[in-house]
C-alpha cells in the first residue's frame, strides 16, 4: 500500500513538473507528504529556486567581525544531506591549489516551512566560518560533502587600514525581485566588479517568510552572493508581528556581537578602516527593551571604535523622504548618539525614494540644513516599488520613480559617494573629507542630470 501511495504521488508530481527524481529523495519521500496538488500551477516554473536538492544552492558570503582574517559562508541543501563542509585554500594560478585545501565542518540546521497554502519547503541550512585567513589574500573555496559539491569560488580578504575599501549599498529590493531587482544588483556588479562587500538596508523581500521570494532574492544575485560578501539589516518586511523571518538566521551567517536576543540583526563588522554597524529598526520601533539595549550597545561600540570611518545602517529613516512620514522617536533616541560620536554616514531604506543631506537636530526634525553636523543621511530604493518624495529642505538631492544603487569608496581622509540609476547613469555624487578637530567637509559633485521628482 505504501508503494502504491508513493507511485500515485510520483505521477502527480511529474504532471506538475515538481518531482525531483534522485534516489535520495525517494528515501525521504515522507518529507513531501504535506504538499498540495491544487496550488498555483506557476510553481512548476520556479521549482529550481524554491526547492533544494542535494547540490548546494543559495550560497552566500557574509562579513565577520574582522574580514581580514575570516569570512562566513552559508548554503542550503535538501534534507537528504545531513552534514556539510567547506574546503578552502589560497587561490592558485593552476588547478593544483586544492591539494592544500583545509576542511572546515559546518553547522547544519533544519528548517521546514510553509507560507500560506504554498508548498512546504524542507531544507538543511549549513553555515561555517573560514577562519585563520591572511589579510589581502585571494582564496578559493567550495561547499558540499561526499560526491556533491559546489564549484570552486573565489573571494579576497580585507587588507590594511591604508587600503581603499569600496562597497555597494542597496535600499529596499522588496517587490518583483527576480524580474525587476535582478538588473540592479547585476548593473551594480558590472559597474564595480572589484567591490569589497554589499550592504542591504532592509526589506530584501516583501513577505517575511515566503521562501519563493527568498529564492528570487538569491536568484537575482546569483553567483555574486557567493563571491562578494554581504551585510544586511532587517526591515519591517523581514518581520511579521515583531517576529523575524524564520529564514533569516538559518540562511545568513552574520556577526553575533550585538545585544543578547538581537544576534545577526544588530551587530558590527570591521573592514579595513571602516566600521559598519547594523541596528534593528523594527525592534527599536516595537520594543522598548530592545531599543534601550541597542542604545547602550551602540554607545559602547562607538566609544571603543578604533576605525577612522563609521557607517550605520538600519531600515527606518531618521529623516524621511516620504510626505507626512516622520520617525520622531527613532531620531530622538539615536541621533544624539550619532552626533556625540560624529558618525560619518547613515544608510537607510523604507521610504521607496531617494534623498540625502546633512541635517541639524531641530525640534521638528526637518527644514534645517546643517553643513557642520558632519553626518550624511541617505535614503534609497533599489526595487520597483515607489512612493512620492517630499519637498523637505534637508535633502540636497532627491528622486522618485528611480531604482538606484550606491557605490561608496573610502581611502585615507576621503569618502566618495556615487548613486547610479538602474540603467547605469550617475545620478548623485559627493565627497566627505575628514578635517582635524572638525566635522566632515561636504563637497557636492552633483552631475548634470535633472532631478527626477515627477
């Protein structure tokens, strides 16, 4: 009877185009017993990004606390693969580098999850840290086990504080990620193929637990995610009822040096002479306990910061680009800390438009440009969902209905910022220059490109 039931299920899955035919999956056929056969037929066209197989997929590098000596990696398989390892070696000019590869055993975590009435997805997520690395060195690694492996993939560790660092900053991707955001991350990589890391300012997807959307996000970045390390901060769409996406911690491998209970959402990572700090804006907004914990932690991290440059990212803007929107409590609690330690730049999302400027801590939170405050506030969007943009005077440059990515490069006393449209056109640019015993000097380099505000 069991064999007959399995055969009938096999026929159904073949007709839907969703059967994986490996012998391993047949052994674990019970994993699929909760699948529906009356779901949207479009799922047959996305099976490769939704369902795992024994071959590693969704491979992603994440920055560790110190990217000069370590790099974190994460990947996914089906549940027939019960363990995983990383092999890593200094990249060679030929193929014999793998003879010296070091093996690192990964931690494996199972996640069985179903979004609404969509198919149940059963997966093992594997995570490891490649440690004891040398600074400014090209490494090759692969993930897998037994006879099933990824390709060999290369990355470079961070160098010294004297070296230039360049990274790409993305606002919300969120909607139509496969169809409309793919071109943005790929255009960004084309523009800066030697990028050191990528930063995502929240709302990577729209529905916090929808595995199909997470699959589209990984599909959009494709091999880029496995070569270029990322850091990401959660947005409100990574949460539902103040519960974090069940996929967030299994599929990413972010630092755990933040406050207790906020591991991998509130943290810092150092890259050469830059400290990147992620705050969890949703927990600031919804939880007094976690808001206060983040304030105390942030003050400590900034007071013991050995780096020349500091970038802070979180999802909700301190100063909004959207008409009639104002995150007053966030500003009142955190901007005094930014001012106290002269934070250089704050990278945000949420408002689905572009705006940037330096602003003073005035009672209303708006309307006063302050070129001596030193902190640049940026709001941006990389996906296709758009809002109106206000006329608030804090913004030196703004845009609506424009998908953007930003390249930030730091060397010595200068931070260079460039915002590009999805079509690769330079839309905004400025420099921040360090000055002895003074706030940063702003040098605007706005191109001859009419503001897109209609």
